[in-house]
C-alpha cells in the first residue's frame, strides 16, 4: 500500500509542475508524504526557507574572486578520497537495512534468471514511455550469429509520438490504440517471412508504476504525466488489458514479460556481456538495478509469491530506487538545501536532486542568482528568466563544457539565447569562464556522488555473493564476484560531455582504495589558487592525482577525456567495475526478458 501511495505522490508532482497549482498543493503533498514515510529519529527535518531571490539594490558584500573561491570549496568538499570512502560505507549500511525491510526501495522483481547469450528467436518488443511508444521486431541470434552479424538485431521498428490526443484516451481505448500499432508490426513480420498468421511472443518495457504480480503481469497504477489510460481500469492486470485489445483484433501474440527500464537495461547488456550484474538509468531522473542472491533480502520483501518461484530462484533482479538514498550521507551546499526546501517533495529523492538532468541546471541557476546579487556578476544585472525556478536547462551546462575556445563564443551565444541581458551588456570572458567552471564542478560533483552510490552497491553485492552458500550462479557457471559491468542508459550518462569518463575514474579509484584499504593513492599537496576557479588548483586534499581521476589534466580547465577513452582503457585492463552503454536497452531488454523467462507465474 505504501509503495502505491508513493507512486501516486510522485505523479501528482508531475501534475503540479504542469498545472502550476502552487504552494497549497506543495503543503498538501508534503503532509501526505510524511504520513506514509515518517522521518526517522536520525533524519533532520527540512525547514522551509524563503526562496533565494535577486535583490537589485542589495549591498555587494563579496568580490567575484572570493565568491568563486567559496563556491569552488563548497562544491569540491566531497572530492576528498577519505570522505568518498566514508560516504560509500554509510550508503552500504543504508542499502543493507533496506534490503531487509522496506516497501519503497530495494524491491525484488520476479525476474530471477539472466540470459546466457545463446537464446535465439524472433520477438515483438514494446517500449511505452511518457512521450513515445516504440514497437520493434527483435531477432536474438546469440552464438548462431553469422560473422559480422550482431547477436541482437532490430529488424523493424516504429516509433509513434504519444501526443495529447493519445494521452486523453481512457481505459481500454488506450490499449486498443496500442493493439493497432502491434497489429501493424505483426502484419509487417508476416509479410517479411511469407507467413499468414505467425505467433510472436511479446515483451513490454513499461515506464510507469505497476504492482507486479508475476513476470508477465502487474496491477495498473496511476501513470501521471497527463495520461488517462487508467480511467476505469486502475488495479486491473496490465498484461490482460493489452491482450484483450489484441484478441479483439485477432492478433496472434502472447504477452510473456513486463519489465521496467532498469531491468530492461540490465538484461539487454547481460545478453552481450556475462559480467553484467548492475544497471544505471541517468537522465531527467535516475534509478539502478542489481542482481543479488535471494538470501541477501529479507523474506518479507518477497510478499506472497508461489512456492514454485522460491524453489527456482537463487538470485533476483532488484529495483533499488537508488534516488531515495543519501539524505544523511551526501554533503550539500546552501544552494542544494534551497532547492530541496522548495521542492514539492523535499527529502524524497535526495540523490536524484544532486545528480540528474532535471536538477543540475537548477543548482547552477541558484548559484548564479546569488552571485548576481552579492558579488556583482553581470554587473549586478539579472539575465532574463534567471529568477524563474528550473528555467536554466542542463543542456546549457553541457554547452559550456563543449566550448574549449579561449573566447567561449559558442557558450556565450547559448547563454544569451536563453537568458539575454536586457541592457545589451556584453558578457565578459571572465564571467563566461566562471559559468564554465561552475558547470564542470557541478557535473563532476554529480559524478562523484553517483560513483560513491554505485561503489557502495558493488561492495554490498560482492559481500552478498561471497557469503551466499550458492557458489554457482543462475547462468550455470561460477559467478565472477568482483568484475562487474554496469549497463547504462539515459541522456546524462550517454550524452553529457565527459560525464561517464569522470564517473568511471572516480569508480576506479574507489575500487582501488577499498581493496587496498588506504587513500595513499591520492596526494594532498595542492593548495588553493588565489586566481579563482579557472585554474582548478585543489582545496582540502583535492590533488593533481585526483584531477587525473576526473578524466582531465590539472591545467586544461576544460572538458574531460571522451568516453571512448574510458572504453579503450577498460579493454586494456579489466576494471573491477565498468560503466558500459547499453544501446536500445528498453527494446532489447523486453525481448531478452521473454527469451530467458522461466515459467514461475
């Protein structure tokens, strides 16, 4: 019940954002959230503070140089290796506790097997998200793939925009619309293969909440984002709703698996890489999945599953809800605290508020707002829209990272296009460098926090495997405990310049330090630079060696190495933990889920 209410609250937040219901809704939801998730004694209460605002006639009490040094020190505070290891240790304890007892995180799925890479066949894969539905014919060739042929192939794919007209479809009407798209692809498959009524098994990647009741079924929950599909059918079986519409059209298909995006990403990469045991989704939001021994979770976490499932399952794919961790662990600045205090759901997803695409731009906006007011940034003139919450897009941070020119002309154009100065004042190069350096620090800090969270999950998984009495994994071979691939998907980890390489560097160092039990790999000889942030000298142990760990040299002041370099390094020397992109993971994962599913429903 609690998890259902949590989903409802999260999607009410989406509704609030689109309809601007304002403070009254914020108070109502915050009160409801506290009822279903009361704070522990160790959790500090969030105090509502006045929102940071630009004050035109405020007395400037700082120079830009001193403000830059302060911001740099605050944002780099988590970068010290000892602090990173301490954060990881605290998160490990949080994970262990939630694995034993929590109905909102560390949630076991019904998927208890991983592919071995030899599964073959043609499958119909569905991917239903907030803005598009994709239907694909997927062929798994496995070891039978011909030379030069991929083991996983998308033979046909159609993508349909889910516009307001589709979102307004009520109840069975929405699933009738889905069935029409399925029918089109089924007809194409029969035409390609010279068949009349071939049977295809379907897998569905569903990007909305459901209460899963078996590998292929789950109760439909409110979808949010303006969808009315649950009208009159909420709580009914999602699989049956889809199949009812398919049967009405005489479509020869069978629904065999329903997965979320985290599970789909892990499954798709595991088909290609047998060391895959974790997945990461990092875009506008975030989540992670991990494959764990069943005995790593408390028995009550599994609810009332059939005995056949327990008899067959040695491992289980776990939805971590990673975004919810870290409230009392991750250091925050006053700008982070301001963002959290004025969020509709304060403290609800503390890690997400620090690392995802929705919030990185907002953190930069809050810092710039204060710099304009107190340190005279832009001559004290507030750029257009900068006072509007969430008006600064995270893509702007990426634009500053990509511009390596001395004048930052491309970044200047991007900034002024989104936030022009009404006076027509020309932005100075020093101001642009300030924004560039802030952007890099905010993104690097996000990479640190993410690396810490993933490292903690890796440690917990390794311990669970080591202590498990089951020495043979569900794929029929001895499980390599420590060398793990994390399958990745999402716009930030995929497209934000240098992000994956930076996160990989932090992960490498954390794994090395936790194995050696010391932080001697880091030097602490650097001192703060009086010339501001652009030279990137270290503070509080932020060292030359650590800058290299971040995927850059200590003097470049620009973008880190390309993610391709990180992949090349991984091939030269196998890492303990490797971040690997999983292309088309929702489509492939839906097909793979069908292929490796054991009948435990």
